[in-house]
């Protein structure tokens, strides 16, 4: 099967033929149908997220089951599936309390995070090198063997490009706002960064009937695009101070702010743009060594809250199921996120579009 492999950080992906093994106990062989090209893959290529190589990236995936291993329950060949990049066991304390995004088994051993749970590879190149699969997935390949616990079976009528995006950016963004505790209708919201995740936070704010929905970015065309997802106001942070402007629009600061990008400067601005008792949510992944310098008196006097939010702030498969149902009943906009479809052979062009800061999502289709 053909796959795009990252052999060395900073280099282009190489399209090569790999051999793929059979699914073992608790594993499933999936034929890929669509894979979104996410900024996190881009971060791995450029070394901001340190992952082992050689690796097949791609964690925003949809496909059709070809074969199941022993003891796989509730999944059969021919099923359409979305994949979670946290494979949740269902038995640890986090899974049992509804926080499968923090599954202890998934995070227990960094050595196996990008291999199957028995610490072996399912894919090898022609020289018999074992190839890592990003978070046990690896969607930039025609096929994958993945743990059954990473799969959500979905109705066949969901288009694969839509299903793929639910695998990462829609769940992270939409879930990241609608799953916040006690968020109220009529709140004011500011979203920093209008990439795939940011646009889905805007969409979530719209679905919660947020009052003012302010999109912040440094690109005018991304801000123009943000209006399609519910932004009522936009701010180009290159031209004006977003904190001052947000305070002006909302008469003192927003109830909720989100950093969908992941940077110390933006996180600080997200906290500073809150009104009293506001909540700043950090959704984007920054460099592992990043810190943020916040004014403590501002936090105390104004009773501000800062939360981290990972993969939709809840069990990913539960959030995904909710989003699939909302898609099928016309309550969430996903197709407009898809800017362009690429063949696997064009994958490096899809990443160049991220460098150029193009709107929306590129999706690899198989
Ligand atoms: Zn992603
Ligand atoms: Zn678990």
C-alpha cells in the first residue's frame, strides 16, 4: 500500500510502498477514505511536536473497515468509521468518569504511543524498518491497522471528508466550547485564530446563541471566512490591539475567550480580554516549553478562570457521536470548512498551503 512517510524532521513526506500486517486481537484494518491535513501534523514535520521517525502522520481520519482481529466487538467489515487519536480503554478511572480524552492506558507508556498496544509495528518499509503510526493511527496511508477502541461507527451517509474533519478539528473546536461547564446562552465570546479549530469554536458559539462572537486573526481573508461560521465582529491583530478592541466591543471584556492557536502571547491576550468572572480556554497546542506570564492581581480581583481544553474537553467518541447526529439533522456546518481536496501524491502541496496560511482545511481523499 502507498503511504506518505516522514523520515526526517524538516524534510518533505516521501510517498512509498509499505507492507501492512494483519489486525491482531482487538485491532481493526481500515481502508482510508479521507484524511484532513491539520496544523498538528505540520508541527510534527517541523519539529515543534517531537515524535519519533520514520512515522506516518494523519490523525483526522475516516475510512471503511476491511477486516477485524480476534475479539473485536460491535465493528464489522463494511462499517464506516471515524478515528479518535486517543484510543480509550473504557476501564481506567478517567474513561469511567467520562474523560476518555485522558485515558491512562493511552498515555501510560510513551514508547507505545505511536505503535500498537503490544509494542510492535503493523507497517514496515521495503528495508523492513518498522514505521510509527501517529497516535496509533497514521491516516496518510491507503490502509491502517488501529485499536478497535479508537473507532466510532457512523452511518454510511456521512461523507468521508466530513467524517474525517470530525476526527480532530470539529471535535476539538466545537466540543471545546459546548462541553465547557455551565456555559450560558447569550454569552460573549472571543476566538483567537481562525484555522480549522478556531472556526469550529465560532460554530459552537453560534449554536449556543452567543451574543457577540469576535474572531481575531492576522489575516484579512481568514477573518472574512470567519463570518461564514458565526463571527459577528472581526479584529485583525496586525492592525489593532485585540484586547483594547474586544473590551470596546463588549463594554469591558468577554465572558469566554479561546486561544485556538497555542502561543504565550495569544494566551495572555485571551486572559486580558476577559471581563470579570470570565473564562479563558487554551485549546491550541503550543511548544512544550512555552510558559505564559499572567498578572495575578488581575486574576484575583476580576475572578478570572483559565482552563486547558484537550480534544473537545470530554470523551472524544461521545462528542463525535453528538456532532455526527447534529450534522445529519442539519445543525452544524462542516462542508464549508473543506477548501480543497488532494490526492495522497499531492500531500506536500497540501502542507505548503498551511505555510501560505490558506483558509479552511485541505483534505486528502483516497
Ligand atoms: Zn489535528
Ligand atoms: Zn482509559
